[in-house]
């Protein structure tokens, strides 16, 4: 909406290369109706002026537009015809640029006819179209009856002798007889001629309409045929999809069959190898059957080899047993010697223990004997103490009698020593 408002306010509108088509023209018409546009540049778009006549109708009644550029669009003969109808009624447009379109001789004739009714156009550019010398002659013929046109360019039409035709048009444009005091033509075509030309054009239009109608009918038929073909294609595509699915299934089955065949081939190879082994065995059996003596000799030779191997094993076993027996005897002798050494060591240890014990016991016995002797001497000494009431001869007799009745300490020690020896001997024998 903002863009529309900005265009309405402009007197010069430029819409170059906007990819405009006939469907865009109604918006442009609204701008022309709302504003005061004097120059409209629609070059390098895709306008044909065929599908929508709102623009040409607006151009016929527009009173502000002076310059219209449709350079490098897609206007053909049909668009040129619609544009020529608008030019017949327009009385303000001064410059029309149609260069670089697809206008042919028919479109050139229609534009040339509009020159007979338009007295404001000053510049018309028709270069780079499809106009030939026929269209160029018609343009040169009609501009002779137009007093306003100052420049008409037809350059770069490939099928036209451009230099000659442009020179001819320029000569017509420079003719003094084209001007009069009122700005009109001094050599206006008679009305009946113009009406005849218009009638001819109407006949051509009717013929074209008939052809167009026929073409439309043909298009309808072609669309029906195309729809039928589309339906057939849909059916064929469905069939192709089914065939593709079947083909995929068959390919899967073929893959499985190939795997099975490969497995069978592998089994066949194994069977062939087994058969080869069997054939070898059969050949061996055949040779054996043909010569049994050779087989028997071979068998005996094999058995002799086995017997020799067994004898070698027995000899080796006997050697091992002899070594084991020798080792066993050596071990037994070593064990007996070890036991004797250990018994001797034990005996020596026992004797040392006995000796030590004997010494200790002897000391204890001697000590005990000495104590006993001392104890036995004390009463004796007490009894031997001097009694003052007894005379000396009597005391001597008494003392001798007491000493005879006691055992001496040395005798007591000998008795204890003999007892200890007996106990030690008994202990050794026991061990």
C-alpha cells in the first residue's frame, strides 16, 4: 500500500526489469487513474498486451501520459492490434517506444492505421522487431497523411532492407506537404477509403476470430486428448510400478536361487573331491587285488616297523626302570645312613644331656650328703660336748661309742652317687 501511494505521487514512473506480466497491468492502471503520470517506463518486462485490455482501454482515455516505453517486452501482433485501437482515441501521448518486441507486418499495419487517427504522436520507435519491407511500406504510406509524427525508426529489423526503408520513411517525414497551418494533413484519405480499410481490417479480424475459435476448439480437443493421455500414463505408471515390484520380487528370488546354486556348486565340488579320493582308493584296491602278495609283504613290512618301534619303546622303558631302581636304592641307602647318623646324633645328645644331668644331680647329691653329714655331725658334736660332771676317761668311752653308732659323711656320699648311676643307666636303656 505504501508503494502504491508513492507511485501515485510521481509524475515519472520507472518499473524496469520487475518481471511484470499482463496480470500486473490492472495495478498500473489504478496508478494512472489516481495520479498525474506523464512518463511510464515498463521496459525489460514480460508484457504482451494480449490477455488483459484494461491497460489499452485506460490508455485510450488517458489525458496525462506523454511518454510510454515498452522496450524489450513480449508484444506480438495481437498486442500491437490492441495498442493501435487505444492510439486511435488517445490525444496526449507524444512518444511511444516499442523497440525489441515481436511485432510483425500485421502489427505494423495496425499501428500504421492508428497514425491516420492520431495527431499527437511525435516519436515512434519500432526497431528490433519482426517487420519486413511489407510492413515498412505500409508505415511509409500512412505517415504521409499524419502531420504530427516527426521521427519513426525501424532499424535492426532483420527481415527488412533497413537502410532503404528508413531512408524512404525519413523522406516522407520531411515532405513539406505533410504540414498545414492547422497542424493537420493536406492529403487526408477519403472517408470511404478509410472505411474500406477498416472494413478490410474487420474482415481480417473476423477471419482471425474464426481461426482463433477453431484453434480454441482444437485446444479443447487437444486438452481432452492430453487428459486421456495423462490417464493412460497414470494407468501405465501404475502398471509400471506393479511391474517394478514384480521385477524386484523376481530379482530377490533370482538372488536366492543364485545363492542356492552357489551352495549346490560348492557341495558338488566337495562331492567331486570325495569321488576323486574314492577313485584313488579304488585304484589302490584294484592294485591290491591284482597283486595280493605285494599287499601281504607291505602289511608284514608295516607290522615289522611297528614291532621295531615297540621294542625300542620297551628297551627305553627298561632303561628308565633301571635308572629308577638305582635311584631308589641310592635313596634307600642314603635314608638308612641318614637315620644312623641321626640316631648317633640323638644318642650323643642323650648322653650329653645325661652327663649334664648327672653332673647337676651329683652336685645336688653331694650337697645333700654334705648337709646330711653336717646334720649328723651336729648331734654328734652336741653329744661330744664336755660334761664337767663326767670325768675324762668316762667321756672318752661315751664319745667313741656314739661315733661307732653313726655312718660317716663319705659313706653317705658314696651311697647317693651309686643311686644316681643306677637311675641314669635305667634312663638310657629306656631311651
